[in-house]
C-alpha cells in the first residue's frame, strides 16, 4: 500500500466541508493534515464537531486561519469548500505552489467569465484560470480529471440532472430545448447560514419553490448540455425546498426525438434508452439505473455517493420522464470531490466511498 | 340567526373525515348529528379522537355503522368521506330519501363512466348519477353547487392545479396541451392506511415520486381543462411525496399563446395575466394571488381553506410558470366540502372557514 | 352582543406574538387595532405573515413602532409579547394611561425581585410593579385576574407542570421536594432567533437537553409550588428539545405522602387522586384529565388551548407519575393570555378559543 | 490479514437486521454469506433494500427461509435479529451445530426465567440456555464475550442507561434505588411494524410517553444494576417517542451517596466522578465522556457506535444528573452486536465500526 496523500480543507465549517472532513478522516489513502475556518480558528476539530471525536485522527486537528502558503507546504491536494467568489482567491497561490486543487464552489465550473457575470452578478475574480479548470463530473470527464490540477466539482442540482440527461443528449435521443428539470432539495443545500427563513420552525412543515426562474445552477447545467448537444441550449429549471436534512430528488420532462404511437414503438424506444445507459454507465460504481418497477427515493442514497435514476415513457403525452435521487452533500458535494481525488491520485475510484 | 342545518358524515375515521368533523363541530350554522365508521362503531368520538374532547358538541357523538336510511332521517346534508368505489353505494339511497350529498371521494367527479373505468380500473357503480353530479369547485361551479343535490368535491391535486390554470385557459392565454404539473404532497394525502411504506421511518427523510405517469387525478384535471378549453386535452402530471403532514405545492409549466421577446412584451403579458386573475378572483374569499416578490409556501395555508398562488414569465424559455399552495386536507378536501355546504345552504361562503 | 374591546400587541413578530394576532383577529369580542414590531415597522401585517391575508380584519393592520402613549389612546387591553427585560419598560406608561396589560414575558411572574435577579442575572427593572401583578394561570388565579390590571401570563413549561401538580400539593397528596419534572419542547419554544443551533439541519434528527440544571422557568415553578405548599420548595426540572414545531410533553416524578403496598391501597390512592382532580377541574373548559387507558400526546392538543394529562401509580417504586401535554404557543403562551383577556373583560372564558 | 469469518443474519428485514447487513457488508473481516426473512424469501437483497445495490458483495445475496441446519453449514457466527420469543428457537440448533450466536432480541438477556415470565408475559422457551448466555455489553463483559458461544446483545434503552450508571454504582457513588431514567427514542425503536400509530402522520409533530410504568427493558436494566450494586434494586424508567428516525437521549436522576453543601464539596465530588469514568472508560473506543460545557445531542452519534454522555451536579437539589445519547440502531443494536463479534473473533474491537 502506498504512502497516504496529504490533504487539507479550506473552509471546513459548512455542510460540504464537514462531510469532506468525515470522508477524508475515514479514507485509507488520505491523510488530512489541516482544516481551516475563520469562524472556528484555534478550536479543536472535535470541539466544533463532537461527532468526529471517536475517529483517531481527529484529535490532532485544530482549525486554523486559511493561509495558502502554509497549507501548500503541508498538503499535496487541497479542497476548497467555501462560498463562490471566495474560493477563487485561494486557487492561484495554491496552484503556483504546486498543489492540486479540488474546488467545491461554483468559481471554476463555467468556461465563460461572461456567463459567470450574468448568473453570479459580479466579474469573475480569476478568469485566466477558467481554461485550466476541469468540470469534475467523473462519469463524464474522468480522463481530464486524472491529469487536472484544478478540479471544479459540480453543483448538487447539476449532478442530479446531468448524469441522467447527458447520455441521451449525446445519442440524440431527446430534444435538448425541451428539458424541464424540477428539483426538490433538503435544507443542507441552503448552507449553514443563520438566516431567519432557515430556522427549524420556518422550514418544518413547509414546501416552497425558490430561485424562479433563473437559479445560478442553470448556468452550468446549460453549459454541459450545450457541450453534449453541440449547440447552445436553454432549459427550464426550478428548485424547491422540503424539510429533510439531505437529498435531492429531480424529475425531468423531455421530448424524445422520435415519437412512439404504438406499444411496439414505445417498447423499441425503451430498449434504445436502456442500451444507451448500459453503454454509458454499466461499469460505473456510483450509478444505479433502476431497471424495473420501482422509482427513486432519496432515502436509498442518503449517506452514499450513488445516484439512482429511472425513466418512464408516457404514451399519452409522448414525453420521456427521468427521475433521479442523490445525497446533495455526498454525490452532490463532498463525495464527488473525493471521487475526483481518487482519480487524480490514481486510486481505485471508490476508495473510501463504499 | 337561522336554525342550524343537520349534517352527518359517513366515513369519519380518515384524515379528510376527521377534518370535516372538526370543521362541522365549529361551524356556527351546522349541527353534526352523526358520524359513522365501520372500524370505530360504538366508540365515542372523543375516545377515538381525544383532540375533539374539549368541543362541547363532541360529547354526544358516538361512531355508528353507516346506515343510510337511519342517517337520512336525522340529517339534511350528508358528507361522504370514503374511498372511491365505496362512496357511490350510499349516494343513491340518500338522494332518494331527500338528502343532499357532498361526496369527497372520486366517485362522481367524472362525467364519463368510460373515463372512470380507464383510470380507476373498474366499472362505475352508479353511472346514472353522473349527469346529476356537480363538480364541487366553488370558484368555478358556484351556481350549479347552489342548486345541486349531489356535489362531487374535487381531489386535492386537481384543486391546486385547476384554480390557477382555468382562468388562463378560458381567456386563451396558454396552450392547454403544454401543461406540465409537478406536485409535492404531504403524507396525509396517502390516507390513514397501515401500509409499510407509510411508516414514519420510511417517510421521514425521504423524497419520492409515485403514480408516474398516469395518476388517477389526471382524469378530473384533464376533464376540467378540456371543458374550459373546449377541446379534449391531455396534460402531464407527476405527484411526489415529502415528509410533511399537510400541504400540496404545485409548480406548473405552460406555454403562453403569445411570445414575449422584449421586456415590453413581457410586461404587457404580465399585465394581461394580472387582469385575468383580477377579473376571475378578486372577490373570492379563499384565493390569494400573490402580487409581488414572494412565492407560495405551504406553511402560509396550513389549516386554512385558502389557495395561494403566483406566476412568473421566463424570458429565457418563453414559458409561464405557475406555483400554488394549499392544505390538501382543507381546501383539498374537508374545507372545500364545507365551502360547498355553505353555498348550497345559502350561508355566507366563508362561514366556519375563517 | 357588546361592543368589541380594543386591543393591541406590542411585539407581534415572534411566535407567541404571531399566535396572539391570529387569536385576536378571530376573536368575536376583540378588536385588534394595532400591532408593533421594531423589525417590521411600516410593513403590512399580511406582507410579513401571508397566512393572515384572508382574514378580513388583517388588511387594515400595519406594523408600527412601539409607542405606549399612542397605543394607550387606541386600545384598552395591551398584550406584551417581548423578551424578558424589555416588556417591563412598557408596562408602567400603559398602566398609567389606564390600560390593562397582559404580559407574556417573564418580567412580572415573580413576586420577588431577588429571585428575578438570581435567575435572570440582572436587577428587575420595575420592582414596584411586582406586587400589583397577577400570575395569569386562570385555573388557579381566576378571581385575581378578573380584577387585575397587570397580568403576568405564565411560561410554557410552568403551565405544563403546575396544572397537574398544584391540586395534589394543595391536598397534601405529594411531597413537594420530591418533584422531578422532565420536559420535552418543540422548537418554537426557543423563539424566532437567528441562532445557528436553531437552523433546520441542526434541529431535525436531534434530541438534546439544555439549561441543566437551572433553567429560568424553575423560578416561577418553585414560587407557585411553594405558595401551594405553604413552604419554600426546591424541585428538579430539565427541559429538552425535540424536532417538532409546537408542543410540550412533561413527565413528572413524585413521591406520594402515603405509601401503597397492596392493590387495595393503590386503588384507594387512585380514587383519591381522581377526586382531587374532579373537584379542582371538572368544570374547567381547557383541562382534560385522561381517565383511562391512554397517555397524553402533544398531537391531541396542538392548535388548542387544552392541557391534557394523566397519572400512574407505580407499585414497584411507590412513585406517582404525572404526564401532561400542551401546545406551548397556545395554552403555554397566546391562548392562555387570551383566556385571561376573556376573564378580565367578563366574557365567557372560552370565547375565541374553541 | 486472516481469512474473513463467515456470518449469517436470521431476520434481516427489520431495522436492526438491516443495519447489521450494512455493517457486515462493509466489515473487512466478515463475509456475510446468508440473510433470511420469511417475508422476503426468494428476493434479492438489493431488490428489498436498494441502498445496498452499490456494495459489491450485495449482488450475490438473496433472502432465504431461516433454516438453521443449512445456515450452520455455511456460517461460523450467526446473528439473530428477530422479535423476542422467536429468536430462542434458533439458538439451540445453531449452538448444537457448533456456531457462535449473537442474539439481538431480549430472549437471553435475563438470567432468570421467572423475571422473563414477569416482564414478557410467557414462559421462557429455552430456560436451560440462560446460564450459558453472556450479556453482550462489551465495556462491562468483554472477557466473557471473548469466550462466549451465545451473546445476548443488550436493548437500546439499557445501553443508554447502564454505561453511564454502572461505574458509579460499582464505586458506591450513587444510591441505586434513587435512579429515575427518562428516555426519548426515535421511531426506528418501535420496529418496522405496520401499526396505525406508527404512520408518518401519526408520529410527526407528536411527543408521547409509552409503556408507563413497567416497560420490558426495566428487567435487564434492574438486573445489571443489581449485579453491580450487589443487591436487588428497583428503579424508575419511562420511555417516550419523538419524531426522529434514530437516536435515544436519556436523562437520569440520581441521589449521590455523599452530600455536597459547599462549592468545595461539589468540586470534590465532581473530581471523584471524573476519576471513576477516567478509570472505567479512558481506553474505550466507543465511549465519549463530554468533559466540559456542552451536553449530549443525538445528532453527534447518529450512524456511529459511540455513546456520549456527561453529568451535572445540582447544588440546589443535591442530585447528580446524567445525560447520554446513542444511535439506538447502532450502539443500541447492530453496532454493539458487531462489537461483540469483533471481540469473540479476536479482531480489533473497532474493526468495521469507525
């Protein structure tokens, strides 16, 4: 067994950062040497998060101020788990110091600084790095991740939408512009922000949409669909919040490129879709295409790095409906980042994730 | 003040029936004289539902077996809160005995026995009564309800979809066939059934679709849209379950009949929609069209008979998105039934509902 | 029917204040003429709380700054729903202006300014008013409330503990010093504070004690038990938080003053206890003593002003166990305050509360 | 690394069984060769529990009928995760066939068949095996577990109570008869039973006691306290249910054997308690004694085999209060059973549990 790889997390006090801590502390090939947090600097990791107290490695870790130069001396791979706009200022010095960087924020997900400005309302702070960044969706960009130095780990909603959609787009089975993605998320997706609307009593027994009609994640969803399609595409996306801690359930409505008027045509299209997924995903460790009968449920994926999804053809409307479930904090954030970490370190992709 | 109207509830042990009990016990113009339940026959109402114990009228009520002849002697208006297929067998004898009947099941909502057979999988037990039944959506069928003898109170999902949609259809503002309705419901919608999938631990921290792509409520949604449109229409509808007790949140995607390419065209369409709703609903006591800024939230309507909804035009996709929230057990069941009761008794429509 | 009584609420933006708004808007004998909130001053009531939008009276109400002189001109009875320490500064000018004041904070619940200082950590801001204040537990102090000008509405935990305990203390059936009260509360009890520990994700799937061993409510619980006992008494009290919006469930362990070694002795003590409660509470509209079989459940009292409780003798340990359930925001706050309001206005005590 | 130990689970369809499946599938030294379930016999493990689908070993597993002779041929260690009364009939044939048995039911926890009859209401089906059984609380009975053939894994409530209490009893610091244990449990503790009172809507927003005053777990709690005390002891125990999936929070009220009237005496007793726990538990991998400031919270232990607890002396009442948190399905069931498995196989005790 090789020497473990030294890692650090900048911004380890939010929900994604906390999950990363857990995954890296349990990872047999990773050595977590530093965690930073402005809010908690100076406190022991296990004082802030008592649940890590029984993991042997946790006792040596204290939160520090985020100092890229210091961190670069200690760690080969650095995870950034900070709000967008903040992460990018750490990337440059870390890359210059020879670290490889896995960023969980939105800062390096878009190829275009203009699109960033349109969706995030400010100029991109490090536009020169955009070319260098790899969109860290392993099932699509595995080879680029392997050799990447700056990995932009995808958003939670985009992960739940792109994995079921992209193979169908690539094979020309659906009309990209017909896509309507309707998502439900748990409240960890809103982050550990002390906002009145996120108090328990305000969220429990509440169901609500938000960010209608132009949520920021649309930008990366459309970017990746456009790349797969070969054409600039605009889609519809609506997120909602429901009172669970974790989980995203997405239902996607699409128009197939072929119609199906008879049972036979429908069966033929079903077979075609099954083949496309079989070809794309049959050896993926974290994709579960539900074959028959049942529908996805977030409770099947909570705490795991798996996406499960299925599809239904509706002979009455001619539409193809896709439904997917992920844990927004694992496959939608920390777990997917560790999957990229495994790839760029040359480890088996599911190391520390099963 | 007039003499209160005598009422009875057949099937008062489910969630809708329980809500009806509460509403009628507190209703200043209703006298609840009988409640039936096969399961609880012989038990005091307040033994089965301790929460009613402090309402003075509750002490005299015991559950009895459902005997239509006996009930018809005691009560002028009878509510049926039973599963579909069961309710219809009580309607005939009650109507023959001169009662007015408000049915909360699906049995009399469809005008066509064929459509019933297609969606409910069995022959309609009382097809001759279908002509006589009025679809009990007060904001649409108020006049027919006033003189009706058999009111078919709408389903919860249809209520959340039809009220925002119908005025737009009638005014020709949207293409009916473009409608995609995506709904989220709390678990009371699934009924008080001892099914393993409805246990607390199976539902808490779970988000899931069901009934895809042909839920039974589609039949009445399409029926009412088709009537408003003047043409047979097929739409898309997907229900989901989320861990709340009460509430339905529905997001509806539609294509307007006019495009809007400039800000000016968009503003003009917005004004037109506002006018349509103003005309249709400005004096409705239970419809709240959210004017600006905020979006619907089920917590704003829990425990009340109100539907709140709003709309958004998306200039990027050209779609009109509608979002609505109701309490599935009140406006989606018991409250709406009492609203019809008020209409057919000639009471002020919000009596006992504010 | 008499003229409605004009009322105002100072501090209507917290959970108790919001409940008061609802109760007074629906109260047939109250006219809510003003609501104040520093945070929301200038906004319409129904913009801050959309759920009130369908109540006809809500449209005329806007939040204002809390100005006691202005309010005293408009309203005869003023409710204070503010944090402790803040409420007391409004009481004096309102009383001087001839208003009657119902305070939901802790400021006037204690008879001793010293005890206030011990438990609240600061000098009492208006000690001269303490003599004048009446502890607003209607079932115990009904007559004093009737003629009171300053009513100190009890805390939520004290309400759930005192109502089952006091009759037994008065009749000498239990040893006061043996009392251990273990309570579970929903998160509305913690108030609408933007504190990180109150975020949905931090509270959902969490069970935790707090305020051990000297929660502030101990002071009023011990005061009232001591008065009933005729001796200064110290008891044990531990509150816990559980992920529900509303509700307090309290389990109280006590030592009876008589032992029961045989079945006959136990039955005899059971009868005695039943008699004591019968005598104390049989005509109380909001007390439900569960007679047999079942145990209390907060879901039986949510949204109502009822306390339900029961007792069990344990022949193995010789203890008497009491268990009670209330809605902390209704019987534990707003509802109880309205009950006092009804008493001091001479209305039927359950007006607007059934 | 040694050859993995072959294992099987009889009764793998309940919540404890499901957790055992997960722990054993991920355990590096265990080979799970069979799972049984009458209800699911013939179905693939991953069809019943989709969440196991991505674990490589899950694909080979199908549920079978529970046949002890067949299972004994395949597996060296057999876990029984069935209701009490059922488990015991499998123990005899499995032990005769040379298997080691870890039983998660209550069948072998009590040393006395009479106490079993008193608390479980029926004769013990295999009283001869009681002498042979070891109470599987590793922190107390580690040596006996190592050589045991029949391990009776403790109940969830007893685990949360005994671990904080036993060291204090052994050192004579508290009066055993003073113990009052008040526990809060999530609904997985009630099992996967299709009972109307366990439906989501009946449990959500509900707080309730049950099993008052003589819950079955009292029998094993009293047995173990009596052994530690050297005298037969009777204690008080009240369980409650709160709407979380997992977790038990227990608050225990006790009378110390020494009084503490001054700050100095209190500090001295605090030091003594700290020493006792230090001596008993300082090298335990799954016990976290909270040193200062904070209180236990079930969210710190969910998904882990850790118990966390703390204590407080109350100078006002002279009592010592203990508060503990566990995951009822891990440390309270499946995790503790695997901890015993590790001991009897000679593995490091935390193998597969960190």
